[in-house]
C-alpha cells in the first residue's frame, strides 16, 4: 500500500470528501498577527480562531516565531503551513487549518522577526511561551538576574521572549509602525498585566524614551484560554491520514469545546474573533477564577478520588455514578456560590458544560497526570474556595474530601517506575504515610495558617481522611458524602 500524499497547497484538493479546508486564498496570506511559541495548544486554539475569520477578514493570518526548537517549522514548512485539526468526540471531525502564513525561527531569522514586529500590517502579537518564558521574579516583576535577561541587558543579542519583544517594539517605534496590542495566551493569572510589567521594566532598564512610547502605544490585555489538547502520537498521524487521505507530519487534536476570553483593550485594530466565538469582556479575572475553581478543582478531585477507587482516566471516573454525582454537587453547591458573575454566561451552565467535557470518551486524560504537583495546584484550585466559605461561616465538608484524598494519594506505595511527581514530595510523602494530618496542615507552602487553625475545617478533613482507609471505605464514604 502506497503512502498518502503529503499535505500542502498543491495537494489540498486531493483531500477526502467532507474534510473542511480553507476557502480563502492561501497564496495571499499577509500576517497581521505575530505569535511566539507555535506549540500544540496554540495551533489547536488561537490559530483555529484566526482560520475561522480569514474568509471574511484576510488581515489576520499568523507569522509564527519559534525561539528555540525548529520542530514546528521543519514539520509545517513543506506543508505551506497547513495542518489538520482533529476535533475529538464519539464521531471525530477533521479540519485543515490555513492561518499560518509563515514560520520563523530565531536561529538565523532574527532580522525577519524584527521586521515583522515593526510592520504596520502587524496589529497583534500573541504568545504561548509558558510562565517560564516570561522570566518573572517571585514578586511578579522581571527577573533582572535571569541569565538570558542579564546577558541581553549587558548588550547581548535577544534570546528571551521579553528581549525579542522589546527589540521588536524598539524597531517599531523607530520605523513608525504604529500602535500595537500584545496579548498573552498563557495559562497564567493576570497574564496581560504580568507581561506588560515585564516589558516595561525591561524597557526602562535600557531606554527611557522607548518605555514612554510603549506606555502610550502598546496595550497588554489579559486573556483566558481553555481546551483540552492531548499530545500528538503516531496513532493520531495514522488516524488523520486515513480520514483525510493526506499525510500530515504534525496534526493536532483537541476536544470540541474551546473558550477564549479577552480583555477588550486594543491599541491597534481588533480582530473580529467574536464571530468565531471569542468573548471580549471588561474583566477577565472572574473567568480565570471560574476556570480554576469549577474546572481545575473538580479535575483534581476526580484525579485523587478516582485513583483511590481504581479508575484510570477522567472519562472512567465520570462513569462512576457516585463519584460523578459527588463532583457535580460540589461544583454547584459549594464552589459556584463563591464566584463572581460572568459576563454573558451563567455559572450553572458553565459548570454543566465542564461536566459534559469530563464525560467525553474520546479524550483519554490520565488521572495520574492530573494528580502531579498537587502542592502547587491545590492552593489555587480548591483552598481558595475553602477559605472563602470558611470566612463566610459556611461548611466545607465536601471540599475537605479531595484534600483528604490527596493525602491518601501521597501515601500510596510506589515502585521504581511510579515516582511521586511533586516538588514538595520528599517533605509531604513521609507525613502522609504516617497519617499525620496535623503535620501536613502545618506545611505553610500549601496550607494557609488560617485554615490550619480552623477547628471546623480540620475536623472535616480528619473525618474524611479516616474514612478513606481503603478502596471500599472510600466508595462508602462517597455515598455518605452525597
């Protein structure tokens, strides 16, 4: 059997019937967006939104910039930037995305990157470089001692995202490229404010006039992004080839659900992304909080309880009627009342949509992976809700259950290939193995003193912990908790 034809502009017409593809003219793509970090999530999310509006507004194709790896460029340049997006459900859907106009890498194409950042046609810069890429200090500002930042400030060529961005803004100022919006799409609270502060502090350390120009001409709105995007595997490549009739070196898969909420603060032109489902709002913070508490908190709950009950994936855990009912009740009755109103969305509807996503059998999301780094995640995902409820004098019995399950998870016996993944694991695991709830609560890097001293919360946590001595006991406890 012969290999499928490689996806490209020249072979696009050879795709299988029913496979959606761009109807706009690919050869006329002129980037209006420069994006740093062309990874899987970006191509599953922001690039798909851009693709959806290009037929009606051709200004918003993307110039991708990779600062380190050349992997994405190597895979997609022979395909003219085209790739397949697989939308996962019981009946998968395949769509060819054409919004990537060019792929640039910092290795050897630095001048092209600066030209693109300065071009008047560029109206928006976006980023998915992870929190690490912002080079932030513990207080939230720019880490001037970061090796890359320090080298740049000493006169070296840009190597960091912040360094490239400021260099591009300097070129834009010099060439009168006009106002610009820089939009962080990383999963980081208050991402726009943090990015803006880092850029301004860098500019102030190098060029006061540039810093003043940035303050007058560049905005840094915050955004919240959401869509489960499993990694691409060879099985996915084979599945895509079979469905489309075309070989794609790096297809992307994600769930059907996708969300992008953007603070409406643009200095240049604003893309018409609302036609593709983007929400432009005054304040992104309530959406960030809702995601942390109503999605990430229940995700962790399913992980720790599900593993104690012998489940493997989120979908498996949701097929457990007692566990899924417990999580739903916790979301609606304990978590949602602590949240602020969302612009254009009911909290109850958002919670129900999250539960529907958890049930998706096409997403194989391992509970063991969600369970990683609990000491870093739980303070934001669950403990904030507990604090709000205790300060309001409200009970926290159900919210104590996932925390008790985490303690039991920390104490599980592990072999050589099953290492506990948590930066505080060496400190927490012995305490959990000893069943010492008081000592675990005394770890201030995780638990606020206010909660550790709250007699009612501590009693609920100890009661839930005692009720999880084994799998059967945990199952029985869930029935009681309902």
